[in-house]
């Protein structure tokens, strides 16, 4: 798997931020206790976490952990495509 470009990271960050802002807005209208993330939001959050860890492990040259994160990212991306 190739590393994400800055543009791809920015697009992902914008999508996650948009989902969070929309849900916060809905929460303020409908009550914060009623909001629960949907499957796409959960997957995007997990994807962001895995990409952050992948970057950390690459910088630390922990390639075995990179491989684990790479596989998790592929799985999450496939799940997102199937939504």
C-alpha cells in the first residue's frame, strides 16, 4: 500500500470533520444523549487512527507494525467501499 498523499489526508480529515460537525449540530438540536455514530463514522474514525499509527510506525522504522496497520487499513477501506 502506498502512503497517502497530503491531498488524500486532507480529504479524509475534511470528511471526518464534516461528519463530526453535522452530528454535533444534530446532537444540539435533538439532544446529545441521542446521537450515536453510524457504521461509516466508526470506520472513518478507525481508519484515521490506523493511518496515524502507520505514520508513527514508519517514522520509528517498526515495519512489522506497519504491515499490521496496512492490512487493517485495507480491510477498513474495503468495508467503506461496500457501504
